[in-house]
């Protein structure tokens, strides 16, 4: 269990630190119903991340990726493929980063976020948590790690819960800042947004590089122990 948690925590951090997951909740905290909208977004995001990871673990269990099965090699292949994907994504992100003085490009759907209702905020969080390709990629890697280990059903649920808890910390942080800082939070959050807008590509390229290498290292280690 400890080994599994040690392997999935870095993957959860990719989701937690990803600016594309954090910026929407910051924008929602400047709407007419800031806390309600942001909390609804967080709830949807939690559900989305948990649903993807849970589904991936269930599928992997059905295939039987345990180390004593004939399918265990697929775990190594999957981690290797995902690691290579993250390395390629790191290069593309770095090459596409905004130059000094340029604004970072954000998805067009964020333009209308100021008019979101609680229901739409919930749906946006659910979609981002479940459909964002980067979240899905690291979720697949985490699911492969969980399913390939010899864990009881309770331990699998605990591992999934730990992953989700860490993965949503980035989205939860602006909400906590608002509750703790009150009116002073606007200035702080605005500073966070500006920094994340400008450095989104650079942050993600570094994260993808690091965790791409981690996954490739895990794959190589499993092949040549």
C-alpha cells in the first residue's frame, strides 16, 4: 500500500498544480456568487477526477493487471507510452509558451465564466476533472499502478481517495484563501491569476518533463529489476 501511494502521489500533484485546473475557480471567485459557484466547481471537479480514476481501476481489474497475471506486461507498456506522451507534451508546451510581454492563451470557454450559475459551475468542474486529457493521462497511470498491486478492495478505495484528495488541492486552495482572507483575497487571487496565465505553459512543460521521466523510469525498473 505504501509503495502504491508513493507512486500515485506525484501523479496526483500533476493535476493539483496544473494551472488550467486552478484558473477557472479563481475566475469564479470574482462572480456574483463567488463561494457558491467555486464550491460547486470544486464538487464537480472532485466527482470528475474520482469517476475517471475509479472507472480506469475497474477496467484494469477486469483485465487483471496484477503482477502474477499474463497481462502485467501491459502496465509497463502503458507507463512507458504515457511517459513518452508526457515528454512530447512537455516539448510542445515549452515551444508554445508566451514570450515576454505576451499574454498566455486560455480556453475560449473561460471567457463566459463570469456569467456561470452554480449548476453550470458544477458541470464545468465535472467536465474538466473527467475530460481534460492531461487529467485522464495521469489518471490512467495511477489506475495502472493501483490495479497492478496486490490490494484489497478497501485498500484500492483508500488509494483512490488519497489520489483524489491530493489532486484537488490546487482547485481548493483559492476557495480556502477567500474564506480565510476575506476582502483581501481579491488582490491575492488576482496576482495568482496573472502569474498562472503568464506561466501556464512553462509550469506544465516542467511538470510533464519530470513525471514523464518518472513513468519511463518506473517502466524500465519493472522490466529490469
